[in-house]
C-alpha cells in the first residue's frame, strides 16, 4: 500500500492562569525571499522585526529567516521550508510554545526552560520535546531527521510507538514507518550541518543570539533532563484526552487519529480512527463516524479484526514488522512465518442497523516453493443474507473453487464468485465500484476525497495532508438508507 504522509499535530494545554503576555516573537534576520501568513491570511513578504503570534506561518522560498523570542530562544529556518507557529506563549522567562515543520529544516537554540515550561517541534512524522538545547530538525516527504548539538531532546513519532532520548552529538531518523535508534555524529558532520544554517542577512542590529557550545558532559544533569521530559510527555498524554470514552480508547490503543470536520452533504462529523489490541493475539482497526444531522445521524462504524496464531509482540513497531514480513511471505527456518492470520472479519454498520460482513477463516500455512500458502474459506453477507462463499485450496495455487449456494457469477477477468464492474467516475467527482451477485442484488461503493470543510477534492490529491475519504455504501437490502463513513486515509498505513 502506498505510503501516505501523516500529519502531526501536538498542542500543550495549561489549566493555570499565566501573566499577561507581551510581544514574545519577532523576525530578527532575513535573507532572500521569505513570506508570512498572519492568522490564516494571505502570504505577504516578511519584514525585519515583524511580530509573530500563534497560528501565524512563515515560508522560506530561496531565502532564510531567524526568529527571536523575548527570553532569548532563537530559531533559524533554512530555504524551502514551511513552519506553522501552532502556539506561541511566553510570559516573562517562561516559554510554552509548539511548532509544526511541514517541510524543510530549522536550527533552534532553546534557553533553559523554567518549571512548567515547554518547547516542542513536530513534523508530519515525529515530535521533538525540548527542555533547553540546540538542535537541527529536517523533514522531507520520505523522512524526518533530528540532530542534537547540545543538551537532550525527547523524540517520538505521532503514534507514540517508540520514545527516544537524543543526546549531544547524536542523531535519529524516522523513515519507512520506523523511528531508528540514536547514532553518534562525527565532528566533521556536526560542523557541516552548523554551516548550513549560517547566512548573510539583514539583522536587527544585535549580535547573533545563538550561544556558543557549552561542551558540557554532565551525566547527572542529562539524566534529570530525561526524567523531566518523560514526566512532561506523560502529563501531556493525560491532558490531551477530550472525554472519558476517548481517554479509555487512547490508553489501550497503539494508534489514534481523529478530527472534527464536515461531510460532503454539509453535516458536522466527528471521526475517530484507532488501531487497538483487545487481546494479545488480536489486532483491530476501528473507525467511528459520529454524524450530528441528516438521514445518517448517529454513529456509523467500520472495523477489521485480525486474529493471529499466537500473541503479538508488546511493542507495536515489532508488530508492524512481524506482520509486514508475514504478508510478504518471508519464511523462517521452520518453513513457516512467525505470525500468520487465523481469522479476519470486517464489518461496516450504520445507525439504522444495516451491516456488511466479510469473514475469512484461514488454515495453517504450507510451504510452496520459497513462500507459503494458506487455504481459506471466505463468506460475504449483507444484512445477514449470504451473497457468496469462496474456498481456496493451497495445493492448487492458481485454482479457486467457488462454493456459492446461489450459483457463482464469474467473468473472464476474475475468479471471484461475483461480477466486478470496472470503476466509474461519477459526475460529482467520486468513483463508483459495483459488485453484482448471483441473486441479482448488488453492492455499490462510492468513494470521494474531501477536505475538512466537506468540499470534494480531485482524486489525484490523495497523498496530500488534511484530506479524508468519504465512503458511501448502497444495497437493495438497505432500501433508501446507506452506510456513510468518513475515514482518515493514513490509518490504513498504520495497520500493516
């Protein structure tokens, strides 16, 4: 399945009242073409000493910029970068700010944070939480990399699968869905990446706010910083829960993605997507679509339950690797993969009680050349009515036996026990998939790509951030009803 870039969003919430804020951030240096978008407005050329606030964005094209906080923290942004100032908060010397680096790179020098302070930078792949340090963060469509020049940075991916502490002169990279362990940097590499962020510029008359390297090697101080960062992350995880139900799901899930948006019909929708492990041997993908109005008001759902031959690893990264290897037919010394599916069920439901149910029962794998096969039996039902069954005998690799009590319908292009029509583009910008069964009934699935405002987007934009799938299922058994779901595309990438 094509890797889809997933968007990171990370926000600190504080219950205490803070002192009144003054100007806390401004552009202290410029070079080349740099633009700003203030409070979601149009892009305009950035100005020296321009004040910046929460929700502003800064974009460097063939230029660079330096940002200066009132308490001394600085951020240098290299060319071809986009930085979102998600939260800018600084009262006196207390810093509480978060940023999102969509692409490009930055170098930050963060002053030692006061008690209760926070400073974090996220990319579409990782989050870096800082206590007081100097670091460089770069991100592209394929990967994100953090290099620490001084201090300690807590690093983890959006799904909080793996948490690392990167120390001075170390680096770590997120690539191909995995966050790699820290590795040391050679002195030449450290000097080289520092040079990348030096530039001739128009300045505000001050000396460069960047500090000289401290060269500290205080192990005890590093340990205390790590402990403080870990406590901050645990506290943030608790504060991020919006309601009891979401809190419960978040605590038992490996993946949680969700948002509030509009559907293509103009109704407000809350969609939550999870990868859960209800049992040690069971992996579950769960989509919950809660719609406030219209004919499908209420909760619709889509879930896939995969039961394996034995308990899965505790670490979700190891789960993904194990399943990836098994699905690719990687054979171990005993002639079988380490993990394999025993049962897979998929159910799609609407608030009216309509349900589409697909179930696959799989036998143990058997070696077939350098890979393995698994015999299986598959059934498909709509509102309890059996539409077809499908048997696969592994001893005849390309031979399928269709055991459809209604009589299989096949076409020259498929061995499936039903007719599959070619996808058809709809007049309103979606795609229609239609399956026809032996009893003359059918299932239509309409797929649309929409933004958070519910506007239909070109299907060619599938890989872009902040877009959702709206999937509508229609069948004679549903009458005038339908099953209408909003799904975040990136959740499928996190299942396997």
